[in-house]
C-alpha cells in the first residue's frame, strides 16, 4: 500500500525526464536550419550547447546548497515552470529580435529548468519506497531516452508535413508538457532522502576518494553521451549528406532507441550484472563506436556507430548514480547535485569541443567527433581502475 501511494510520484518523475529530453534534444534537430536560415555558424551553435550546460551546471552547484532547505517540491515545480517558460520563449523570441540573442535567452531559461530537473528528480525517486532502487533509477533514466525518441519522431513527422520553417509552433506545443507536469507535482506525495538518515556534510563528502572517482566517471559519461547525441542530426544531414528525415531517424533516434533499450535491459537484469565490469565493457564499446563514426569511409557504418554509441552510453549515467547511492548512502541531495554537476560539465565540454574542432576543419564533423574520443578512452581507464579497486 505504501509503495502504491507513491506510484503517481514516480510517474511524474518519469515525465520529468521526458521534459529534460525535450529541452536537450529539440534544438539540436534545428542546428542546420539555424545555420541556413539565420546564418548562425557552427561555432556559435556549439556555444549555445555550451551555454545550455554551463547554466545547468550552475543550477546543479547552487542547488546543492539550498535544495534541502526549500524542499524537493518547491524545487521540482520551479524546474518545470522554468522549462515551460524557456520553450515558450524559444517559440517567440527568435522571430521578434536578433535570432541568435533570442536563442541564447531561451536556452538560459530552459537550462535553469533542466539543471534543477537533473538534480531533484533522481533523489525523489531514490526516496520513494522500493524493493529495487537501482532498477527504478535505470527505468527513470530510460525515460529520458524515450523522450528523446518522441522528440525526434514527432518533430520529424511535423517537419515532413509542415516544413522546418514552422519549428517555432512545435516548440510552443512541447512547452505544454512541463506546464502540466509541474502542476501535477504540486499534488503528489514526496519523501526526502534526509528522512532516512543524516546527510554527509559537503565538506566531508569532497574529502572522500570514492566520491571523486564518481566525479571523473560522471564527467566522462556526460561527454560520451552528449558529444554524439547533440550532433547526430547535423552530422547525418550535413556530414553524411542524407536528407533531414533520414538523418534524424537514422542518427539521433537510433541513438536514443538503443540507449533506452540499454537502460531497460539494465533495469531488468541489474541484480544479475556486476555493474563495475559492465561499465568497463560499455566504455570499450563506446570508444569503438566513436572511432567507427569518425574514421569509417562508409556512411552506413558511421550511422551504425551512432546506434552502437547509444547502447554503450546507456548504463553510464544511471549506473554511476546507483553505484554512488550504494557506496555513499548518506550523500543525500547534495551528492546527487554534485554528480549532476560533473555530468553536465561533460555535457558542456564534449559537444562544445565537437563544434569548435569541426569549425577549424571547415565544418568537418568527423574531425570534431574524433577529437572527443578522449572521453570514452578516459572513461575506459577510469572504470577499469575503479573495478579493480572494488574487487580488492
């Protein structure tokens, strides 16, 4: 009965990750459109990505200090209303002012909502009564993937029927979900992690070597995931020369489907899998996918690489969260905030580097993706070191 009481809370959290998927993945579908219609360079587009995640990182850092004081409910409702406002501004501002300035303003507002969602949703789910919290955590993060799939699929159909010039209308439609979910969060029951025991002070947490191991892993996880997913549409359309419809379906949607499948697989089999060893395998597979995307002379194999990358990165973020929650059970919301900060750092640096390096090589996105293969390489060596230490 106690668990059923919180089923609506978990459902709202699942939708919260769909909201974050909308924030992070709708605009990247329009990179080529912005470049063509507004004259925004790839370097400026990469700056939009960087701004998005820098603001999310700032939200992560600041919220680690006040989120336990204002309460989970206030934070999660504010996150959704910021997301709603940001998507609405995205639909309006680029058409009434300098397009690039309008994109930056709407990105900042959206990012505030996305940053708070990243920080607050995971501890809300972790605090809900459950027999298998790791499975719930992986299921939660899989909904980010299904949200990503929905964004790509619905947007692709919309653009095919009405044209990409109507993108601002779809942005306003996407704004409806965070508004409704924010209202729902005003009513559902919410527990907090601090009720289970006193949280470890931040000053003590940052002195723990295990905590810093997770920080490194999270930075690499964020970079590994977003470096490909943020540029998959533009890479398929401009880099491989396929149509936008084919590019979006074969690039970002294939990535998201396989990433979601990976997370569903882990949510079902997590109790039978050694997560440390599995993370090593997935890191190696991720590195292989990056090299396949960047070095393959065949378009088809590059697109296959995008899908492989999606499966490989699927376990990285939720798996790291689950390991951290198990190894540092009193970390509380502050720990999740700092882990999200680390992940968002990777999310900002990775895609930003892809855009910057690509611009240096006359828009060659393969060169940009090759430059960030360092992140799955570091992820591989870090996860090997952590697995060996855990075994000892």
